[in-house]
C-alpha cells in the first residue's frame, strides 16, 4: 500500500509536467512538497521512494521522455540527501544512471556529471552530502570543510504590499529560531552514524548521550565525525568498510560515555535537515546588495557599533576615479610620497617599528638598487577580473620584501569559501534593479577587486504579483498587464518545466498565504511551505540562465546636461511627452494636422543577419512610441537580441481626404540609435518601472552592456597598440558582454 501510494504521487507529479494540472488549483506547485513531507514523516520509506524514482528514470530514458529526467533526478537526490540510510546497491544504480546522462546534450550531461561526482563520494562516505550541506548552510566551524553559505532575500517595498513583506519577515525569522549550532552539530553526528551503521545504530541512545554532554564535548565529537567523513570522501582509494569501522569506534565511545541503559533498536529514524540561514532585506538603498555581501565576507567586529557601518564599508571605496570609457572606470591613486630616493634619507633601524635591530638589517638597508619601478603585467593585474563573478579565484600579488637576497614568499591562493545565494522576490521591475546593482558591483570590482576572488555569487528569482498593489504598482499596472510584468518568469518556466511547476506557481500563492487570517493551520502551511520551497530552490537550482544586460545612453534636449547612462534587462519603452510649452503646443497641433500624431524619428540600427556580419541600416519615420523587448517570446530564440516594435504613423490620401493609420514596424537588432529629427522631446521608461523614467529626451543609444573588466583591459591594450582594432592578448579570453545569471533547476532544455 505504501509503495502504490508513493507511485501514484510520483505519476501525478509527472502528469503535471505534461500540462495535466490537478483538479484542485490549490495543489499546483505543492505535489513535490507534499511528497517529500510524507517521506519526512516516515523516513523508513526513503528507500522505497528512491527505488520508484530510479525505475521511473530508466523508463523515461527508454521511452525518450527527456523532460521527466531532470525533475525526477532532482527529487531523487533531495530524497537521498535527507534519507537516514540508503544501501550501496541502490546508490550504485543511481550512479550508473547519472553516468549514462553524460552521452546526452546539455543540460543533461552537466547535471549528470555533477550528481555522479557527488554520489561517488556519498558511496564511499555515507552521509557526506548531508554533512556538507548543514556545515555550509549553518556556517559551522570546520577545518576540513570551511565553506559557508547564506541566503539573502531581497524584496522591493514599493512593489510588494506591506502585508506580504511582514509575513515573509515573520516566516524567515521563525525558521531560524529553533536552530542552534549545538543542535545542528548533533544532527550531523547522528546522521553520519546512521548512514554508515544503518540498522545497527541506536539513534535514541545516541541522542540521549549527546543531550547529556556539555557543548565542548559535542563540538569535539562533531570535529571527529567531520574529519572521518571528509577524509574518506576525499581519498581516491578509500574503503567504505574502513570508514564504517572508524565511525563505529566513535559511536561506541560516545555511547559508553552515557549512563543510558541498553534499549532495543527502534529502526530507522529521520534526522531533520535544518533550514538554511536566511536573511530578509527590504531593498531601499541602491548599494544595499553590495554592502550586505561585504558584511557577509568580512563581518563587523562585535565591538563595532551599528552607526560605524558606513565608515567601515567606505574603507573599500576608491573616491578618486577617472572615466576612461563609457562602461568602465579606472582608478587613479594620489599618494604623497615621503621617500626622496636617497639612501641616507632612509629611516634608521630605530625609526622602523617592529623591526629587530641586527647586522642583517643594517646591511639590507643599504642594498637599494636602481630606481626604476616595474609595472605589473596585464596578466597579473587582471587575474581576478577575467573570471567575472563566477570564475575561480586567483593568487594575489606577493608583498615586496625589504631585505635583499630573500625571495618573496608565495601568497596563498584565495579560495571562494563563501557562497551568497541572492533570492529576488517580485516582478520584472526588481530584476531591473538587480541588473543595475550587478553592473555597479562589477564596476566596483574592476576598480578594486575584493568580492570576486572570495565570493561565489548566485542569483535566484521567485515571481510575486500582488493582487492589491500599492500606489506605484497601480501606476505601472495601468500600462502593463500582470503577465507582462513577469516576462522573465514566463521565459524561465517555458525553458525549465520544473521551474514552472515549483516556482512560478508561487506568483499568486505567496500573496494569498500572506493575507490569510491568523490561525494554527495558516502557520502550519506558511512556516513550512514558503521556507521549504525557497530552501529547495536554492539547494537544487544550480543551472544558470544568462540574460544579456543592455546599456543605454540618453541625451537630453538641454545641451548643457551630460548624457545619462543606465542599464536595463527586460524592456525599454518610449512615449510622447505631454508637458510642453504653449508655443510648442501650437506648433504640434499644426504639425499633427498635416503629418498626423507622433514625432519624426531617425532610427539607425544594426540588422541581425544569419552570417553575423554587421549591416547598418537607417530609416526615417513618424511614430507615437516604440518598445524594445530583451526577453524573447520563445525559449528557442536568441537571448542576445532586441525585438523592437515601432508604432509607425502612415499617411494616406483618398477621396475623403487625408487619413492616418498606425502600423506595427518590427525589427531585430542588438545596437540601435533613435533620434528626434525635430528636437521634440519624448519620455523613456526602463524595465517597466515608473521610477526609472527619463523626460525631455531627444536621442537614445542602446547596445549590449560590456563587462567592465573587459573595457578596462581593452583600454590598456589600446594604449600600447593604437592601430589594433581586434581583441588581442588577454582581452580575447575575457568575457565581453555583461550577462546576468539566474539559476533554475535545468537551465534551458532545448
């Protein structure tokens, strides 16, 4: 009966992927959650679910139902991580299936390789995946595995209602209340013992022994267990039997320290997987994302007062900046030198602090060589920048040694020990803010590298559309429907069915749960469901979909005003401007009578052709407005392409007189310039956000936004090779365009 019930739930899950939604709409998006919750209530059924999922995976492969494979595999791996004990034979079947995926195209081979690597370690050291997940998510101190993760949820208070924000704050805070470091360390110990020893582990006795111990002893045994598991998982020739014997020795020592009597074994008992560390942030400042990431890498000391936050963070800012090109900023350091370059002016040993006075010091003080300062090579200066935000870390430059004859010690390579998982809640407008913040962050890293070699930055997106938006949202909704406000989510749902099933269904569910009246059943649902779905998404969503960020240069009708530079992710919209002077109004009426509504525009764009050769075209027309869409309507279309829809006014003469009609003029391009021939101003709105509206605009230039580090290195290269037009040297191997990666479960399934 248990097996048939689980099989029925799995088959229902697969039918939903085919578009056969459950009869009860409230069950949409909850099928996966209820399946895992059922197993959590009876952990002994984990092996039953794994067997069923393996059979369904093999059936999907034979029947060529590839869209089932990734959802089933994610469900299986999540079950396997949380399961108290899975036999080596069953893990072997899953491992063999993952190896078969290596023959398939992306993303199947990518996910198959990742899970095959994890399963190989899990088979040697059972419980390793659970252990690493808890250590990193809870930031537990562990030398063998020193990684830390944190989830940052960002919501724009101008886009979401106060009730939704308050409900999310309450839920995220409640999820962290019962999770102490001691409890999480006990979970790791118990799960590792049960995964290795299986039915021979007395879970109740182990829990009692750990509960009676002082915290220092729990920390000691935690370190012992982590060291044993990590040692076995990282050794190529490690034996599972030796690992089990080592853990059994620790297990017996822990039980012998307790006064608990011998009790009969109670079978498999589940060890809860703690909720990850989550912080909720209302996005009110432009540089708030960067500040939070800096504090995650370099937390303020306990003695530092909160009001010192801005001064402490400003330590990382370079105030003296010059603009070398449109997309990057290069730093100029102004340093007052007190070194005359004359040997007798060097400070004596007594004046040098913390330097022992010796003959060697005196000799080395007189070993100054020529006064030519060697500039660092471009490869050294750009080692961190070429990888962008997701590349591997690189070695920092070693500090020069004062003493002669002593070679500099090689600096230890910086490791990305921190992972920041940034979850955005809202619609396309908050993603527009994210594109701005990400572009600003990359420019900061170009000027002074700090986060790139230390932080692994991951972005996630959960669409939320409120039923009763606030004033700003009402203004934006007047011109934009709710479907158009979630174009990115719609694209991700079409590209990844598992994202559509688990994440896009939250679009209207979160506002409903947040506005439910307070009751025990409400807390039962919200505290578990919303937090669990977010945790599942960030844990299993590892495949990014990269969206092109576009740079826009906006020229005002005021010649004294500098052009404004901005970026957008989803949409640029132009409209006619109403507020003009009386003189212009009378001329506009006369012009409208003769030529029709709208303004005369000159559009210059680079046509997209199959050969990818640049072909620039220019056309003149009269238009009432245009829309540039960066998100394609079909997942098979190119993401690096703008779909421009221009509303053209066509004049025609007939027997009844002069008439005007609106015609949709469509074109595809990546670079486009729009100029008002009559110098009549118009409005420009970016990413559907009324807060990002520019008025009195007479010209707009749009192009793919370049990676700031690429711009900087390109500028440096051009200084030495003025006649080179193509990328040479290191520039050829650097990412050229600025792409915003948003993680999903599968990426794009073609």
